[in-house]
């Protein structure tokens, strides 16, 4: 048992889903990467690691650049002795040329588990500069196999390596096993945190990840879980409207690898949030935006009428529910009760499918489009910047209607609160802040008063006062045409306008009820009809 406790302090276990596409929309490729936070792994810890492997008869290949000629290679391999191995082999990289050896290449290809031991780091670095070896390692992970790396060699696994720190910081291409990351080992114990921060300023667009000795960080799929006495650290560079960020991940804390990559992209490009967003206006069509907790009858009636009636074609985008849809999609039942006859459910987690003509064709005939409740980051992962998203907007351009509740409300905003893949408590979730923008210049939160969220919107407005904040309570909606919205439902809507109501006001928002109207562009209440 004590061995398993100890391994939790020094093992970085990463069950990866890699991307070799672009920075914003990573594709999921399975594989397993383990980074040990120490230069030497004891036999006891190696035994514990082998016991975690699910494969029945794994084949091990150890890659080692010996520190000197006196290294006992047989003894190094013997340290991996375990009844579970189907075979074990050590590949000695005594020079960079050994990386091109045909026998070594075949051994690596046949392995299901690769162990990379630091040894002579300079020789190891030169060996990994070989495109053939680099491609072998990347293919190994893409195939769902396992790679583990000890200590200093962990600095090679990202797409960027911090190759020199004194007297001048220098970087070099890494192995690309952890795409868009720059991994720095011994980040705390050797005072390398400041160096990592400087490197990220020199190389914007990368995620700086500091790993220390007694730390265990586990990433399953896209989720990073940290355990250990010193923890890990994530560094993001500054941009025009963001200060540099250094996030310490302590014991049992989480991070999302895709959110970190998207954050690095937006910080590098400075494209979002916008300094001066377009004013809130729906130039064509209608929006029905519901705060969750049930759609008000008047809002549902307005949605169906704006589409042209119950005989028209309706589509429910249900992807926010998750990878697998429930047997009965709630929104379909809701529309059927309203008399709608032609309903199509749209769902995919494949961006390739979302970008295809066949899958998105139904949207060319859609008059009413409804976004389901659930987690709105899933809409972004599946549809943003695809043919589907283009055709979503075309529903409005044709004069149709777009509606949605809860997650389906926030996705319609320019700024999208609470979209972090790890939970909905964080109102400002970097990397997943940009919505589909059907109502530009706004930030829309939902379940607003029921879940006591007004202070959260105050915080968002303090950071992004250029947006009009809208807080929709449960069972309440706004119906938007042009620049005017009407409130319907059983509760209230809060409008946060920092040009007229500062955060010191009590309350710092305008509260409207059913029947009230609001001019979104000029930010003022209008007389009721």
C-alpha cells in the first residue's frame, strides 16, 4: 500500500487525447503518457506502475542514453523485472545515430510500453531530433499505447522544449507528444518557475506546464488531475487585455487540456474578448432565450409562430446533453406538445461530420432551431467554425427563429459564461468564452436568481464592462427582434449596463419582469406595449 501512496507523489499519468489539427479544435487521439517527477524510479515504484497496466501481456522497451560506458545495461533492464511482461528489451542510445538503427526501430514499433530514462540528456535530445524516432513515438501514442518518461526527460515531451536557461533562454522543438505545451521539470525545486514565465512571454501560443519532483498529475482523456506535495503549475502569457497567468494546481485539483490550449490561442491572437463588440441587434429573424427551469408558454408560442407555424421544419441541437443522448430528448417532447410535427434531432461529436454537406443539409430547410440544455462547451467543440455553425446562422438570415434554454441560452450570446468543461461554477472560463454571437455585445447567464448568480455577473462586468450583461431567471425568457427584447415568464431578468450602473450601485443591475421591454442597443427600458 505504501508503494501506491509513494507513486502518487512522483508519477504524472496522462491518458491522452491528442490533437495534430489546430489550436482551437483538438481531435481526440487516445494514448497514455506517464511523466515521473524524479530522475530515478525505484524498483518498488516500477512494480506499482506495471500493476496499473490493463494490458494482459504488455511488451516493454526501455530507451536509455547511458550516462557513461560503465552503466550496467543488464542491471537497468533487470530493474523492470515483473511477471506481467510478455517481453522486455533495452535499446541503448549511445549516439544520435542509434535512433536510425533498423533493429531499434522494429523493437520500438513492437512495444506496447516504452520507458524513456533520462541518462545522458544531451544524447537523448539529439536522438529525439531524428524525425524517424519522433514519428515512431507519436505513432506509438496515436495507437493507444503507453510511454513513460522520468525526470529531466519530461522536458522533451511538449511541442516546445526549454533547451537552455542560462545565460539566455532558448527553446527548441520538442517531441510533440503533448501538443502546444512546453513542459519544464523541477519547476519549484530548482527555481525554474520564473524561467518558464519568461519563456512563455517569448513564445506566446504555448501552454507552460511546470512539473516538480514529488508530484503526480493524471490526465484522463482531456482532464488533468493533480496529486502530490508540491503540485504543478500552468503558465499563460499576457495579451492586450489579459495579465499573465500562473495557476498552481495543488493536490486533487483539475484542469482541462483543451481549455488550456484554447486559452493560449486566444491570448496569442488577442481576438477575444473583443474590446469594442458590435451592439446587440438581431438584424433578421427572432431569438427566444430562456433561463432554464422550463420554457414559459408565451415564449414557446412565440418560437413556433416566428418559425411560421407547426407545419414548418424544426431542428433540436441536442449535443449539450453529452456524447450519448437520452432515449427521449426533452425539447422534442416540448415541441410536440406545442403541436409541432416535423422535428429533427441534430447531434454529433465529430467536427468532420458537422462540417459535411450531408449531415448539415437539414439546416438548409430549417425554420426553427432550438439549442438544448446541458453543457454549452459541447456545442463549441462540435460545431464552432463548421458548416453546421454557418447554417445555424442562416436560419436567422432567412428570417427564421433560434431558441434555447439554459446552455441553449448562453450559447446565443457573444460572451458565453459558465462554459468550462470541468464545471459550471466558474463564470469566466478562459478558452470557452466565445459563444455563437446571435445576440452580439452581450453576456448571457441563466438560472440567475434561483442559483444566486448576480454577484458572478458583477464580477464578469468588472472584467469586461464592454458587454451588456443579461441574467435570465428560471422559467423566464426574452424574445428579441431587432434591438428590442420583451420579457416573458414567471420571474425576472437582470440587465447589467456599466455605462449607467456602476458596480457600487445597489443593485448594480436593472430588474425587469414579464411584459417589460428593453432597448438592447440604447440600453434603456421601454414602455410596455
